[in-house]
């Protein structure tokens, strides 16, 4: 998979430069690569994975060791959810 390279199209850079006169912005825009299309913008970055909620952690801990077969899972899950609701009171 090719590495993502952030870029701004020439039309976008020009619009920014016409609207902002600060020299540091001009220098910053010079460091950003030009996109192939004049009105293209490419952002690169990683999306962080959302952490587990308190509920997810509780249910995970509650169900471990209680489920011996796949058929037991729904009943154990209901019991764990009941415990969660009682704990929250």
C-alpha cells in the first residue's frame, strides 16, 4: 500500500495565500506538497482506536470463566448486564 502524502491543490493554496498575509503561513504552505488536481486536498493520519468503555471492560471480566459453551453465552451476558445495572445504582 503506498504511503499517504498530504497535499493541497494550487487553487486552494492560492486562495489561502490571498486571504492571509502572515509570512509564517506562506512558509508553511511552501512545505506542503502540491496535489495533482488544482482543487484537491489530501489529509493523512491515523485514526486512533477508541478505547473500551467501562461497560465493555466490566462485561469482558464478568463473562470470562463463566462461559463454557457457545450456547451459554446469551444467559451469562444477561446476568452480567444485570450485575452492571445493579452496580451503577
